[in-house]
C-alpha cells in the first residue's frame, strides 16, 4: 500500500514554537513514531504532508526515507491528501495516518488493511461514551452512509457514539477521482477528507469499519496535557513488555525508556530510572533508584547503586558502581571494577578488579588490573590547550589526594604516597612520593586576636 501521513496542522494548543509533530513521546518525535509504524507495514511509498513549521519538520526527519508533499495553505484534511496524490502508486490502496496520533499499533492497521482489501473503503472507528468533537459515523440499517463533523451535525447525529478516528484506507484511483471534486461548503469552510465516504457509497463501493484494540491507539495530541497522557500510556506499555520478559520493575509507573532497553534474565530496576538510546543490561544486573543510563552496556551481575549517571560507557560483569558515580563517554570497565561515590571517569579503560571508591577524576587514562585509586585522586589530563593520557599499570596503589600530571606512566606494582603530585613517570615496584617533609615546630603559638 501507500501511506500518507498528515502533519501540516499548526497545533496552536501546544502553545509552542516547535511544530506539533516534533514534540516527543519517549524522546522521539511523534511523527517519527508514526513513520516507524508505517514502515513496519512495508509500504510502497510513505508521503508526509507538511506545512506548518515546514522546513523544521523536514530537517528534523531528514534521516527518514520518505517523500514530502507541502500543503500551503492548510485547507482541510481532504486538501491535505490531495497534495500527496502525485507521489502515490495508483495501483495500490492508500492508508491515511496522522503525525499527531503516535501510538497506533501495527496489528490494528493490518486488520484495517486486510478488512478493506484492494477495492473498498475501510475506516477505523471507535465507540465513545463522550463523542464530542469528533466526526460521527452515520449508518442506515447498519450500513455506513457518510461521516458528519461535529460542527455540521444536527442533534440526532450528535447523539451517535461511533466516531471517526480519521485513519482510513481507500483505493488510490478512487481518491484521485474523489478528492478534486470535494467542496468546502461546511461549517468550517474546509475540504473534508471525510466527505469521500458519501462518494464511495454513491458509487456502490463497500465501506467497512474496523476497531482498534485499545482507545489510546487512536488518541491524538492537541495539547501538552494530551502529550503527557500518551507518554504515560506508552511508558506503561513498555514497562509491561519488560515485565513480560521477566524484568523486575520495582514500580512500573516509575520508569522512563526513551530508546531501546535490552535486558537479560533476572534484571531488576528500581524506581525513577531513565534509559536513553540503546541500553543493554546483562543477566542479574541490578539498577538502583534514580539512575540515568544512555547508550550503555552493563555486564552480568553488576550492581548500580542509587543516583548513577552513565553515558556511552561499557561496564564489565560483577562490577559495583555508585552511589553517585558518573561514567562519561569512552569509559570501558573490566570485570569486578568498583567505582564509588563522586567518582568521574571519562574516556578511560579500567581493567579487571580495579577500584576507585571515593571522590576521584579519572580522565584519558589507561588503568591496569588490581589497581587501587585512593580518595581524591585526580588525573590532570588537560593543560588548558591539549589533553594527555595517564597510564597506570597493573597492581599499582595510588595514595589519597594524588595528582597525576599527564602525560605520565605509573609502572607496574608501584605505590604512590598520599598527596603526591606526579610529574614524571613512577618506576615499577617502588614507592614514589612527592611531598614536603613533615616538621613539627616546638614552642609555636597560635595567633591570638589583638585587643583594640
Ligand atoms: C478530523 C476528522 C474527524 C475526526 C477527527 C479525529 C476531518 C474533516 N475530520 O477532525 O472526522 O473525528 O479528525 O481526530 O477529517 N491536517 C493537515 N492539513 C489540513 C488539516 C488538517 O495536515 O489542512 C492534519 C492535522 O495536522 C491533524 C489532522 O490532519 O493532524 C486532523 O486535522 P484536524 O483539523 O485536527 O481535524 P479534526 O477537526 O480533529
Ligand atoms: Ca483533531
């Protein structure tokens, strides 16, 4: 089939300079969700009708392989689909979706397409307790006759509870016949796509209705409140899918997945965590409360305590991270590595069984195995203009409050005394210490405040 996605509306009620369809659900523009859904149907063409916010929308979606049709000015949904017509393959049916209806399930669309076939008109409709504002499905003896918009409806029509979601599939050749003939003599002065229903009936074309499994599949976003509502629906769905796979969520209402979260067996995730990009958690990983993980891989059995922030890092198995640890891009940790509170690691590799448990900065460093990095240790990697590497070989012990002025190497098995400022390489297996000799001054008195 062809897919047309309507995305030209302004979305005044969002009260934002950002075009409505670029507002995000799970960190991804609503329009990108709809394009993703469409793509899963393997359509011949995807055409996005854009207008308001024009080039911003196109630029934001530059990576999406779709055709664009500009609608300027926006004269209604019928006029919008008409703009897409030149891009469509007339031999296949056309499915119409909406850039501000982000959560429609692919299965529902497959059902709609299958029911409609190649030469009938298929509508996605729902029964609502409160149908106010929607187009109503007018049936006679059960057969769909036409759609009437709320603003054009009489009292009897307004009492109809079956509403038009807007999503429909139609034979493209029929659209090419119908759309140019639509008029705009209605309450809104618009060219209504919904008027094609009566045209199909006039031609004797069968018109059918399919229903979504859940109402949120067809809910649109017109305001920040509705955006937040669908965000919660989507997050609940993602959380349920994780739990179905066996992931333990301490509270499924308090997790945010903005990308792809892949979990092994017996993973547990405490409340308030945010996952962005692609995150992989190995078997038995435990993520403590309020951690933020973006593009991260974590090996089996590793525990993250509360309030860790990890970005573009790889953590080996059996590690202990946090609380309050920060792993920045380019960090690779081996097995059984401990990174404790207020330790920042950037663009560094730390090998198996090494530990930096308190208050340290490890940047642009290569750290061997079984290294102990004492509290307050800093790699001075930056001279104000250039960055340099620090190399710490296996079995090194670095005393507290040490500065390693890069480029510098600490040889295998070396010990650095506490408070050392290392500016030259430290030889292996020796104690290196750079510190003023300790003196005690006998008879020294503390100053006392002078009387005025
Ligand atoms: C439309 C339907 C209505 C249905 C409702 C479901 C028509 C005439 N009415 O009404 O039956 O119940 O959706 O939400 O179709 N758009 C364009 N270009 C335009 C006009 C609209 O791209 O010129 C896009 C909008 O960005 C929006 C969508 O089409 O995503 C629907 O437009 P909107 O004006 O909100 O239609 P409704 O009045 O809600
Ligand atoms: Ca609408």
